[in-house]
């Protein structure tokens, strides 16, 4: 899609035109309107100045007398009274005087010409100037000054090179639901014939980076209709009523360009649940904007082909009135891609760069489990950048694998040099994780072990990759994962009889898993199938808050400690039973700094030998 832009004159040209018109009007139409020298006086002052010969010139009109002082520096004005001796007194004073010839002009015409016409001309000049400035600032010259009530939505016109559904991968279900909207815009008579009407609005919900905005543009590209794009935050203004005015203007433009698509990104900025007047009287600017949006969505005719699309990461925060049928009828989830989706997304973005012929997208996709579409695009770009840094003409499998690690753990921190003792400790720590994972059933295979520090703060890490897609976790798998997380600390305590701060992230993850087992998943016999926490913002980290008594919270904390301690003891027992292998693999990792999953398994499966501890 191409953004529609209008050629605009420089702002200075409108200032010059307005100034010229203003000067002409003041000079020829109403020269005295802005004359600050005219002073209103009484008729007695006029007579007194006449008798004292203090008057220079006098102009007698039907409704007023205008005169100046002797030096003609000050202009005076007074009313007209029945004074037969006026002419003789003026003659005696030596003043210059003249009388206005009555041409039969009525007082109404005089008022019209002298006052109303100049004011009307000033209003017209201001209106013209305001309209041009509004167009300059993105509006179309409406009623509000400088287009403050304009929506300022970006308008994308029809384009043969626009985004299509083929440019969006990994969201097949969402594309299928949106394809129906496209079909309606192309062939509305098919739906009208059977009596079906298209949903007025569709709400795209999902985590950040999954392609909600891209899908909306793809709908417009497929339908080949104008596309209005605006963010919810753009409706929020410091002036009261501006948000509602922008909503009205947006729907007005949409009706004029129908059939078209209106896309409101981050709609939760204006669509949050109303507080019922508990705070601030319930009549703030955001609520006025929301009320106007609800009214407009009720009022516009969906049969014209105006489709409203919106995107949000927080559907639970939206007002129920916004989600009812007749407004946003259809809710389309745009979730994180599965394994096949990740492969398709990688292939789409890989078309933009040069790749070696032996690239295995499936292996990359398995390694990047849980990555969003935006993160996968970043992985491809990072691989291309790495290939350029190393002087290669195309990106290889190694570049892609390294770029996955960059997105997950950050860049290698080359300026951080560990001492021999710290390097040895990290080696045993990481091998402790890997060995506990490999010695358990139902654990993901080890893909890589490294002790090279990363910019994320990690001094090393162990990467596990599932062989296939995994959507459910059993209680045994969760316990195995907790045991694997405690394996690093267990190896430190077993070998060095001392523990370090390196297990802080492991402890945090193990605590979260054990907490979820007890309070969310009902995997604790003491509490049974009872949930004791509410999950909020499921697409933005899934924050949870406990909803139970203080007594129950204390028991939950005790149970979490028991679960983690039990798995720590199990990890320690596994490492004690395989101490020679722990020494052998740690020594190899200490010397090579990075080993692959295949190398790790080869050493582990070799016949048992008495291994010496790594050099300390």
C-alpha cells in the first residue's frame, strides 16, 4: 500500500496572502475601524472648543460630527443636535468645515456598509486562512482551528505492490477469517442475496510482534480498497472534546471513501473499561472519546463496505460495550506461531537476503521455540549482519544459529574475561544443568552448552530444544524442569562445597514453575484442583495475583519451598551418582568453552572412566 500524500504550498505563502488582504481592507474598506486616535466627546466640549477657536477642521454628517484640534493631531467625534447657530460659530472660529451630502442612504444601509461588511470580510479572511492551515497540518479545513478536530489518519490508496496474504506467514487461521471480509468487499451481492451481513468490526488480539498490523494491511491489499490507519493514542488530546471530534472525522472520511478499511491500532488506549464515575466523575476525555466511538460504530451503515479492524494486546481491559455484537462482532486471535508457522515465517523473511544452499529452517525454527514473527524477522536480519561482519557473501546455518542466541541471550561479551576459578565454576554449573536434564526421562535434549558471557548478563547457558511441538506439560515434566534448573547450584555445592550468585535466574524460574503448579495448575495434593490466583494481561507476560487468605498464602509458600527442595535433592543425587562424567564433561567444556549437544551426548555415552577433576 502507498500512503496518499497531497502536494502542499509552503505555510509562508498563506501568511503573505492573509497580510496583503488585511492591509487592503484596512486601507480602502474600513480605514477608521482600527484608528485608535478618534476620541468620543460631548456636544458641550465641541461648542467650548469652537468658541475658544481650538478646532482645525470639521466634518458634519447626518448622525455625527467629526473634528480635529488646531494642530490636527487629535480626532474627536460627537453627536448631532438641533443647533441653528452652528454654522455661524464655526465661521467665526476660523475652522475649515464641510457637510455630508445626503444621498438618501438609509441608516440600515449605512450600518451594513460601515460595520457589518468589514466584520464579514474579516471573518471570511480568517476562515480561508484557517482552512489552508488545517490542510497544511493534515486536516481538510473543518470547523476546528488548525485541524485539531481532524483524525490525521494515514490513508493508503490502492497499490499493485501492496502487502498481500502471501506476505504474512504463520497465521493461517487468522488469514482464513479475514479472507471472508475480503470476499465480502469484492462480492457483496453474494451475501446480500442470502440475507447475510458482514461483521461491522473485527478485533485482532495477541502478543506483541505476531503481525496484527501486518494482517490488517494485508486485508486492505487483497481487497484493493483505501486503508485508513490510526493509533488509539492519537485520539487522546489535552483539549476536551478533541478525541470525540477526531472519531467523528475518521468515520466521516471512511463513509466518503467507502468501500474501505479503517484500522485502529492499540485500541485499548481509548477503549478501556469505564469506571462508572467512581473517579473523576466518569466524564473524562477518554470516556467521551469511547462514547463517541460506540455511537459511530452503531450509526454507520456496514452495507456500504466500511470495515473496522482494531488490534490490542489487552482484550480483557476493553469495555464490554465495545465487544458486543454489532460493534466488534468477530474476535480473531493472532497467537505465537507453531513450528510450521515459524518455518514459513523464516522462509518469507529469508527471501530478502542471500542464503547458503544448505540452510535448515526446521532446525532454526525448533531452536526459536516461542519466538514471535517480529523476533523471527530479527533473527534473519541478525544473520545477514553477521555474515557481512565476517566478510561472507551469504548467510549460513551457523549465522542463523548464532542469531537465535543473540535474540535469546544477547551478543557475546568479548571484553568480559573470567578468571580461571570463575570459568571453572561456570563450567561445572552449566554441565550440572545439562547432566541432570540428560539423566531424566521426558526432558528436552541438550542442544548446546557454552561458558561465553553474553550481554544479557549470563556468564553461560545450556540450551535445550524440544524435538517436536509441545503444548502441554505433565506434572513429571514440570518437576524434571525444576530439577534441571537446580542442577547448576547442586553441581557447585557438590564439587566446590560452596555456592555462588550464578544461580539467581535459575532460582527465579524454578520458583515461578513451582508456584504455578500449586496455585494455578492444581498439581498439589494438599490443595487439589483449586486455583488461587488470577492471571492478567495474558499477552503481556501473564501477571498473576493471589486471591486467597493470608493463611493459605503461607501454606502455598511452604509447599513451593518443599517442591524446589525435593527436586534439588534429586538433582544432587543424580550428579553424585555420575560424578566422573561431571568432571569429564566440565573439563572438556572448560577447554573448548562451547560444545554442541552431539559432543555432549558422545562424552556422556562413552564407557565409564575415572575422570580427574578439571584443573582448579
